[in-house]
DNA sequence: ATGGTGGCCCGGCCA
């Protein structure tokens, strides 16, 4: 199975590039974030024409997450299943080829003294609760998306530039650690020990060309899946050229379960 | 250099 995740920063603006990328890379399952679309605008039919079932959770201008699968998409679940969608449209899940896949867009947090930073930590706690309530860490579970957290200092272009900053703070990294302690693994690190490989670069100030990025787009998987992973690639080519997203896709390949 | 760019959709927010 080939599993990909990509924050597209508006699926409406990015659709030509998304279609081209899917044609080239042929993912079996694809997680998208920041579709910025209402349900009616989501291009269900265009993805169906390519052989993908889809589940989208979005309400228009902000956020919005989607899951595409050509290996089945069972039991879709949108949001945290609370009566009120007070957490934004930031998570959608489905069972694809026997794997419970979650496409997540963790709140940015803005700055550590902003109320949105507190919301980010609350949201991450909700994610941990959802996994505990609905998933078995002994099963095949994947949580993929834009975490807006750089797991460690290898994952930022200059740690000195991120002292007391959001995306690297202790509480954020601890919230990520809670997910890892539950039974997930940052599968990129199983295959790569190097630093300086990023998945997001600010549009401004030539950050991409200057190498000023962060690795904040993660694929977290349970042990049974991690042990079947054969490669993890961040496709920085997708950040080049005309009208790119500010994020690059992350692609993980798994061998078949025995 | 507290700038810069790009998405929403047209004044200001969000990343």
C-alpha cells in the first residue's frame, strides 16, 4: 500500500497540481488537509473518475480535511463526533484496505501566548482521546497530516530561531509524545536519521530556496504498520514550480500484511 | 529590515 499525506492549502487552488501528482505517484490512500472547501464544493466526482472513494469534512473558508482511497473506504467518521463542531473541520477517518486512516490538521497555535495555542493543546488531547476510544494500538492505525509540530530539533532549519516558539515548545512536543506513548511511531524516523529535511516552507522571503523549513507533516503509525513500512519520502519537488502549496507531500510504502 | 507571499474573497484574517 502506498499512503500519502499533503496539506494542499486550498484544494480549489491546487486541484490541477493534485490531479497531476496523483497521476504520477498513484497513491492507494491519500490524506489531504486545508481543502478550504464546503461539502458541496469538494470534487467527489473527479476523484471517483480516477478510482478513488472519498470522505471530506469541511465547512468552507478554513481548514477542511479529506481522505481518498482506491482500496476501500469503510466507516467514515468526521470530526470528534461531538454534538457541536467546535473543534473545526480538522479530522476525518476511514478504514482503507484494513487500515484505520486519519487525516488530521492540527491547529497552528500562532504564538505560545495566544489563545489558539491553548486550543491546539486541547485539540491534541481530543485526538488522543479519540484514538483511545475508537482504535486498538495493536491494530493497523495511521494518523497522517499537518501536525504543526516539529518533533525534534533536526526538524527545524535553525533551532536557535525557534526558542520559545510555537511548533517546537515542550507542551506541544509532549502532546505528540502522548500519541507516541499510546502506540504510534513517526515512521519517517524509522528510515531516516538525518536533519534538515522538511515538509513545509513559508511562502515569504524565499524560504524554500534558502532551505528554511520545518518537518511538521507526519505519518504516525502503529507498530504492526511501521514494521511493514519499506520507504518514506518527502516529495519536495512538489513544492517547486507554479502555484505550489507551501507544504510537500509525504509518501509511505508498506508491504502487504502476512 | 517586524518585512516578505499566498489563500480566502475584497478588507482583513490566517498561515
